[in-house]
């Protein structure tokens, strides 16, 4: 679910803007990193605090 919501939200921001994504699914760490690379976006920051994962993804396309 985090991937589909992230895809939907990243399309709503402008190129160069950063989307903050929070997830508590352990699989999201690898899934979102892989998706961002494949989609041509950049994870500018990643934080892990217990089970909470926070991604800052810059839209590049």
C-alpha cells in the first residue's frame, strides 16, 4: 500500500519538490527505495525511528 499511495501523491507535486512519506511496514524500506530509483526520483533523506520509516523523496520527472 505505501507504494501506490506514494505514486499517487508524487504525481500531485511539482518537479523539484520533496514528498514526505511515513510508513510502518518493514517491507516499505526496500520497496520504496527500489521504486524511487526505478521511477527516476531521489530519496534525499531517510529516517528510521523504531518501526516508523520516513522518506523524503524529490520528484525529478
